[in-house]
C-alpha cells in the first residue's frame, strides 16, 4: 500500500492515491451502450445462462422500462443509461492461482493490497474486474468445513444451482425499484457463499470489485446463506478511477441468516466521484439470528444506499454502524431500513456523517414494526459534522409503529467543528490542518473501531488526506 504520511496543503495537489490509477481498457468483449432486449440476450448468451435466467433477465428488462425513475432522492440528471455499457469482459478467465492472473489486472489488485490481505488475514478472496470475477480462492481448512465460496456464475450452473435459483432476487425482486430491475436484467459477476449448519468461519472472506472502464456499469450480485447456528464475517471493498463521464454501480446483495446464526457484513465503498452508486442490500434474519452491518461510504458523485434488514424470526437482531464522508460535488443519500415482523426483535442503528466543501450528506432511516412484533426494541442515533458553512447535512427518520408493546428511540445531532477546540489544539503545537483532521478522526473513531483493521487504517488515511487537502 502507498505511504500516506506525505502531507499536501493545496486542493489541486490532492488526489485519490492508488484508486485513481487507470489501466488501459483492453477488453475481450463488450456490449454496445444502452439497454435493449438484444443487449440483454447477448449478455445472457455470453454468460451461458440456464434458460430460467435468460427468461428472468428479459422479464426484469420489461419491469425496468415500466418503472419510473426515483424522484425523492438526489437528482440523477447526469445519468443516461443510453450511454452506459452494461457488460465489459476482461481478457482473462477466472483463475484460482494468483500467479495465473494477467499482469495488468494483477498489478491493479496488488496496488490495492488484495493479495497481501489474503495472505495475512483472509479465509478467501474474490476479485472482480469490470464485469467478471477474475480470481477466486478459499483456504483448504475453510472448504473442509463445508463452506462454499465461489463466483456467482459457477454457483448458477454447479452443484448449488437449485439453491441459487431458490434464493436469487427473492429478497430484492426486480419490482422493488427501477435499478433493481436494471440489475436483474444485466447482472454479472459477484460472489456466492454458503455456510453449513454449525460452521464458524473465524477469519473473514472478502470480495473486491474494481471498475476500470469509463462509461461502464458494474452489476455484481452477492448471495450469502448462513445456515442454522453458523457464523461468517464477509468484507466487501469497491473502487474505481475517476473519469469525466458517468459510471454506474447497481449491484445487489442478498443475505439469508438462519436460526441462531450470525453474519457480519463490512463494506468500504470508495468509488470515484463520477460514479452513480445505486446499490441495493437486504438481509432476512430467522429466529435468534443476528445481522451486523458495518458501512463506510467515501466515494461516488451520487449515492442511494439503504441496507435493509427483515427481522422475521422471534428474538432476531440487527445492528447497523455506518459513516459517510461527502466532499465537493458529492450528494450521498444513505441510511438503513428495518422491518420488525416477529416478537422481541431488536435493532440498533448508529451513523455518523461528515460533509465539507459544499458536499451534501443525507441520512434516512425507516423503522417498521408490525402488529406481530410485540416486545420489540429499536434505537436510532445519527450524528452529522459540517466542516464549513456551504455544506449540507439532513436527517430524515421514518417510524411506522403498528404495535403498542414496543420500545423505540431516535436521536440526531448536527453541528460544526468548534473554533475554540481548534484554537486549543493549535496552542498545543498542532497546525490548523492537523487540528481539524484530529477532531474529525476522533468523531469517526467509534465507527473505525468496528471495521477490520486494514479497512480502519484505510478509512483514517482517506479522512486525513481529504482534510489536509481541504486547507490552503
């Protein structure tokens, strides 16, 4: 990884380090831009889809064309699907040995630290480049537990094909919203994980998604099933270089948490600032199960991101911990949703957002408690820090409580950095830049400690660079 100790004091010196390094676009195949039945048919043909998936894609395309664009969130005026290439295949097949990955792609992931992370702290790794998974590996001792970790295409036609068919886009149907329908039509890549009953994967699995091609979209699908009494920590990382044209990310994550099982899903999304990030994530949790979300959103031009948890079994739990950093030209609309549909279910949402240089950060929460969810508890806490007078932060909580026997709470705080705190730190010998970075780092620290170590370091480095780059 790059040494981040070098300080920069002017905005025009600021860059996104390793993330903005572009590779030459050298695909073996790509479809034309736009979205037509012929394009969807071609993607299905290239993917060697089973017949049911080909039909599914075409029905999702029909749904896409019938569904209006969302109008309640940040504007999407700069996104024109007619200019987006929905499938770009790199010049390689999927490899199970890192040494077999082509050098140009391998060098990109080396710069991002993926092989090093695999060697040091991960049970398995999947790496996607543009529209295809180019590398997938899982440790022998994890596979020996019966844990399945593979790319979605292999799962779609392999021994677990029926399990995939039973669960694919059942939590997030194409009818959910326009970009879920788009995903259903053109999805490609992603990961499939199955953890059998009682298995405990003590070290994380990780998938990393890299979009290199300008004007393209990435539509990976992640499907994870954690069976009864099992445990898994799954890490997701995303990045892309910056271009002067719009890119689109409309992935989908579906998580099934079995009885008394536990799943921790950690994400750092560091997309480039020309990216429209319209991702959909949803979990279903059975009796006594737990879903834990840890989310960091640092990139993209515009984001719509609200992971949802359906607490369908009694005594099931959800925890969501998230942080958002919105800078110049960014409008990040993020939050979390919970449906309590069984007795004695519990949810806790804790978020922090930082905005500077005119960036806009909006937090949305939606808590629904059905009449069947007596004894349920939910708490929402969101804190926002604005670093100047031209930035914006909004909180939009929604609670739909249909049961009297519940315990609900919501608190929100919005503020700016105290000038007296800056003065005090400067009197102790810190520069103004370092004083501000220290305060922001302290504000973010409760979230950082929930992230895997290497991602916590990355988050702090990103904040430090953004802060020092914003002065002068």
